C-alpha cells in the first residue's frame, strides 16, 4: 500500500525543479551560440565571402621569410668570379672559312654546339668584306696577376689557336684588347696580357696546391659555356679522380698530354680556359676538355678534365719569361710495351714474361742524350729515378719534371737483363725537333 504523501510532491519542491531546468537550458543555448559565433568569425576572416574555405582569387602573396643563401660555394665564387673572363679569338674572315672551325674549336671554342633553335656564336659573327678581323670562337680565361702596367690572363692553347687578334670580355661587359705572350701545346696552356688599368678594380685569382687535392672534395667550374652570352656561369661538383692521363691532338695534329684532374662539374663548349676552383676560392685547375662520347658511340655525362694548378704555374712562369716552355728530350721514338702482341714481345724485345709494363725504344736519334747513355732500339724503359713508367705519356711526364742540364737515372731491360744508366738531359725538345727536321731535309736532298 502506497502512501499518497509519498507520491505527490509539495508545491515548494516543484518550483525548484523547473528553475534548475530553465537555467541549464539557457546555459546550453548560450554556449552553442558562442561556439557558432567563433567558428563563423574564423572562417569569414580566412576566406572572405568564399564559403568553400579555399583562398580567394588574386590573394597569393610572397612570403616575407628571409633565407640565408650564403654557403661555402657562394663564398668561393665571390672570391674569384671577378677575375674570370671570356677570351675572344679573332681571325680574318677567309682564314675562318678555311679553318672550318675544326679540331678543338668544335669542342670548346664556342662554335657549332650552341642552343637548340639559336644560332651559334660563330654564325652570329658578321663577315667583313674589307678583311678585318671577325670573331671566330670564344673560350674562357682567368686573370691571375697584375704587375705594373700589365695584367696576365691564363687560358687554353686551343682557345687562341689560329688567332689573328684577341679580345678579353670582362665581368662588367667591357672588352679590352689582349696580346698573346706565349703558348704551350703539350699542356694546352697559353698566357695573354692586357693593360692593368683596365682591370684595376679586379682582384686577381690565386692558385691552390693541386698536389693536396682529394677525390670527393668540392670543385667549382667558372667560365662562359657556349660563349659570352652565358658569361660568368658557375657549375659545381666534386673532384672525381686525380692523375688521369689525357692524350689528344690539336687541329694542327700536335700532341696534347695532360696529367689531369677529373671532375663532374659541368664543363661545356666555351668553358675551356676557365678556372676549376676549390671551396676556398683558389684556382686548382684550368678546365681543358671533356668526354662526350666513347669510341663505341656511348654518350657520356660528367667526365671533364682540368690541368692541375701546380702544372699550370710551372708553365705560365716560363711563358711569361721566355714566351715558350723548354723541356728536356731523350732523343727516342717509343711504343708502349702493352701495345705489342705477345709474339712481338717474345721475338723482338725478348723481355722476361714478368715484365708487362714499360716503354719500348723504337729508335734512337744520333747525338742525343739517349745515344750517349747507351740506349738502343728495343730496350724497354721501366723506371725513371726509381719511379715506374708504364706508358710513353708517363715517361714524358716524369722527364718534363726536370730541366735541361739535369741528370736522371733510367732503368731498362735489354732482352732478359735489367740495366741502369745515368742520362744527362743536355738538349731540349725544340732543338731536337729542329735537328730532326734538318736531318730529314738532308736525306730528302
């Protein structure tokens, strides 16, 4: 049995329940309103009248965030870039047509490998019916010294080959006349001079020690790829390898032998003669050539070569003083032992089977250091001053580290016996060539 007093609330309790319910309902409505207002305000501020939430048309802006772009590479470039120039080879119009811009010019003179859809640097050169000089090709160079009234520029021999006049294009776009001091075909180097007052505000580049380079360290190439249209271009990579033996020929058929630095920094036509720079902004090499295709027509990327700075300094010092480089000569013609067949090795040179590398003496010229030292045909030279030589290029490189008048020790095999002899380098290569030409002329008569 239920007590009604227990089931029916008193009037006082009923009023308290409705009061609490009303307050709770009101609070919920206020809270919902606040949340909706905040959301509406936020979306309206971000998108204006665009209800989709995406940025409205024309509202894109550039960020005001500042990026520090300074790096070791930019610092190195700033140190040397002002000294980098374009070298313009000027020739008589008739001579330019006869040359056909062949040989080195096709590879690095800024010739016919220009931009797709654009004329090459050479096709842009205007002919001159009066026989004045016109632009034949372009390369690069670097100002390395300013002394008195003269500033000196180093470039490649093939950049200035066949020139009848030279100009240098500076970083500010001005052109100045240049004079050729001397060239060295063997290392593909040349030195020019310009008036120093034309470059009074330019800091000459400095040379680093190429003997201390390491494979994998940064390398920066500067120059004018495809000519002065792209002057002051910078590419970066690494030192890929050291001591690469690079042998080639000029358009005149003369041999070029470089104990080169290999790099994957992009080197293109027109970069020839420009500097290869280390991370300290020092010139560690002069860019000279690249491989673009193998003999089997395989395309190649990232194999460029530069003449080491230590070799460059040795050559340019001689060119400044004498206008030429004097090198000692042995007075022999030669072949690589490795190029001979096994039958020739066994029946002609007859060296032990353990001797697989060396330089075979093909002939000995009379009244030369080689003849005086007792070297004979078919001797196989294996060492100079105790250092192994495997090829003719290595033999020449070792020999050319010496001066005329020095004495070297040569180790060689005559058949199965090893011998050592002292050779006095009493004659230079140019005098030997003159002597050889004289003998040929006498025989012809």
